[in-house]
């Protein structure tokens, strides 16, 4: 099956990234398609919608979106992207996303590209779109059966989870160094806690940056990108596999915001232009304050972020603000609180503006264990945040859960 991914973009051909978008789609078995419209249709749609935009390409984006909505063009998923530097493009991108989500049930991903964007940077997003279309029956599974191992090879940490008949019986967590060696150490920890041996494992699932390497090494049943896997793990752990929810996943080098319907993503955005809203920023802050990550979270919960000005868009400038604040006599707890608020602010202003935020909001990833981070996000959103048990293991949990049903899915699809 070739997944038809409708491209609604402005400027990729001028930025030199159109070929990279098409390559990323081909690499996951997808095909980029462009909804057909004519000049009369473009003018009519823009007059009907009431948007007065300067760019002809942005007008074309609206028309192509309406062509999908009205059933004039066939698509399985939608990729919406504009140039990082264009403010008007960012506004139109979000409005187009709202239209698609309001009138269709197609999965949507948003992206801001630069002239240096390459296919590997887009592959996870395209793979997630293809997964949602092709493996919807698998993603709808609510229970894990038998004995399954899930491995999440992240940029900062590697996690392993062993599940037996829908229960977590073993877990492992190590810092990522050598991909295979780190995974083996995490697996050994999980096996020891579960009281099992590798021969007891019936299915294996891998996810994260090192998923393909580990999939080959361990002969995994399922090798899957982290957007759909993490969504499944978060929904399972939060007991939200039915109904709507929003997942915020703060990883070591990037973050993800995902809107769910019955534990299946229908809109998501990943990363940002800078790692200033990631676990890496917290690591650097903790090192500068000479505390552990956990201590940083407790410090942040005690401080007042309003007493320290901190850049929320760049990890370099953020650390520079941190150093300046400390040199000026700021208290460590206020600096820690400002760091947490900075991350929460960037997630709100960049990621959460590009998805349909639905209650409840589930916070996962290693940074979800930081008390000050949870408080900062709750303050900005004005609502209670759910942090499920094992929230730092969601990728491994999702991989274990999905791998248990993958063989059956392949036989019956």
C-alpha cells in the first residue's frame, strides 16, 4: 500500500527542500501528492474563507486544503509546512491545520523548514503518518499479551521494559553511550527485576533514535518511530486509551506534542529549531547549579521564575541568561524555576499552538519527573497535568505493548 501524503506547503521549492520532502515520504513507502486546483477555485476559496494573505503560495495552501475537505482530491494523510522565518506562513499553517482537522479525520503533521532541512529530519514525521494510515488496527490494541520486551534507544537515555499479560514486570534505565551496549545493560536490569532470562521473551519492539540498529541486533518483531509508540505508551500508562487526550513528551534533545483520539495520534508536531525546550537544557542547568536533575526539579518548585529573565528559544542564550543571573546574585531556586518556566513557555508557544490541545494533558519523558517542570506547565496552561507512573519509560512500554500484537497484525492485514 502506498500512502498518499498531501503536501500543503509554501516555499519548499525556493528553499531547496522539496526534493528532501519527497525523499522522506518515499523512504517510508509514501507518495507526496498535490491537490489539484485552478485559479478560479483559489480565488473562490480565499474569498469564502475571508483570509487576505499576501503570498500566492499561502492562498494556494488554503485552496488545496479545501480541495481535500470537499473530496476533490484523494489523500490518506496531510503534511503542512512553511518556512521557519515567515510569520504569515506560521499563521496560515495553523489555520489550514484547523480546517483539515475540523472537516476530515486525516492524520496531520506540522513542520517549519529551513533551507538546510534534509530528508532524515523529516523521516520520523513521515513514518508516523504512514504508520497511522497503515497500522491503525495495531495502534488500536489496548492490551499486551504474553511476555514482551520494549526497548527505547533515546538520545540521552536507553530504557527497557518487560511486560507480561498487560503488566509491567521489569524495567531498566541507563544513559545512552554505545547503542547496543547501552540497550543490553538496560535489558539486563529489566530481566533481573522480572526474574526472567532472554529466552523467556516472546516478542521484541524497538523505538527511538537507535531503533533500526537495535531492531537488527535483537531481531525485533516491531521497529517503530517514537511518535506513535510513545503515544501508545502514554495512553496506556495514563489509562486513557479511549476518548481524547494530549501528550506532551519532553525528550533529551527534542519534544513532541500529540493530540490523541482513542490512543491514536491524529495531529502531532515534533521538536523545534533549538534544544532549549528539551531535557538537554535541564542537564546543562543542573550542571551549572551543581545539583542532580532530580534536585533541580525540587529547586524549581521552590523558586520564583519572575525574578530571573531567561531566553526561552535558544539553549545557548538560555544558559547565558542563567550565568548572568547567578553572577548578579540570583538565588539558585529562582534560576531553576526560570529554567522550567522557559521550557514550558517554549512548548506552549511553539508546539501547543500547532496541535488541537484536548483534555486531559499527559506529560511524559524524563523531564516529567521534575516537580518544577510540572508546576510551570500547569501554570501556563491553567490546568492540571497528568504524570502517569513510569512516565520516563513510555517509549519502551509502547514498544512492548505493540510488539505483542504485531505478528497477529501482519498475518491478518
